C-alpha cells in the first residue's frame, strides 16, 4: 500500500465517521403525513436532536429571543417561591383554626397534620412514626381538609406539590 491509497482510505473513513456523528446528533424533519421536509438543495432537512441550555431560539415573529428557556424557568421558579412564602404566611395567620382541626383527628392523619403545621414545607419523611407511603397518601387528604377549612383564600395561593 502506498501513501496515496492510505490517505484516500483515511479520508473516506473520517468522512464516514463524521457523517455517522452528524446523523446521531440530528433528526430528519418530516411533514405531518410523514414525508421528509426538503432544504433548498432538495436534500432532507435535518435539525439538532438536542438543544443547548443556552440556546435562546426565536420569537413567534422570527426575532431572536432575549432569554433562554432555562432562564425563564428560573424566573418562574423564583416567582413560585414568592407565592410559597405568601402561602406560608397565610397558614401562620390561620394557625389556631388549623390546630383545632388537627386536634380532632386521630392516628396517622393527626401525625401528618401536626408535621405540616410545624413546617408547611415538610416532606413525608419528616413525619415521625408514620411510613412514607402512608404519610404520602394521608398528606393529600390533610391538605384537602386544610383547604376546606381555610375556604376560598387557600385556592388563591395553592400549596406547592412535593
């Protein structure tokens, strides 16, 4: 084998490797009926399979976006934390009503109710003496009864699901 043949083989192998890499990282764009969308050269159009977290994309009018989807999720999460703080404050103001309700319960329901009154953001693992599966099931019931006891005000600032 001489150098020219070895060079040609290496170039072809590299080209095949790159083609396979591109095909793994992209997917073919299709119409609703399953026919491929063609680019300006008549070849099937391929789009990236995954999008970067930093990719800002475009608006509906075709203009580039100012923030990425990840940044928007962070802002949404921060606003939901503010809502959660307002919810916790509302619970603390109406604590005597809820304590009276919890005192009337027995068993696991009472334990879960007490845990939620002590820390409204507690998880099912924070309930002493109650298995996690039971606490998870009972927690839903307790929250429904808390909502009913607090009336319509609770529905404006719903409890975060955990």
